[in-house]
């Protein structure tokens, strides 16, 4: 059985976990809002604060490294925007990219010149 993610546009099919062991021993959970990536083999997982708070994180995760997916309750912001949330169980030992926004300033710009 497969799980289809991203209800509109491009779809990602993930195999439902069928491992012999305990999922918590094989994978680490990451929760947030799923979005498409320009690479069809990667998904973006945005933590909910991206929609509702100033601090935010995003993760690039290879589809092949996802062992299991769970749908979580949707969240609604005060302005009425609702986002669907998921929990992705990512295989331990996988490499993912963690992205965090920064405010561009003289101090940050000067770091690249060092």
C-alpha cells in the first residue's frame, strides 16, 4: 500500500512502513507542512512556525529516506489560513538539509569576506 502526499499538482508516493522492528529504532520523526521541491526525489518539510511565527526551519528530505508518513491534525492561524501537517519518519543515518532564514546585515555579509 502506498501513501500519496501533496494533494494538488505533483504527487509523492511513499511506502507505508512494513519493517520487522520498531519504527522508533529505525527512524526519527520530523513534523511540519509538506511542500514540493524542484527535484522530484526530494520533499520540503516546513515546520509550522513558518506560517505562524517569525522563526522558522525547513528541511530537504530525500523521498527514499522516508520510512513512514502520518497525517497530523491541520492547524489554523488567527487570520484563518489553515495548513495540513504531516509527520515524516526519516531513516536514521540519512543526510537531510536544514535551512533557517537569516536577516541580512553587515555582520553576516562580512563573514563571507573572511
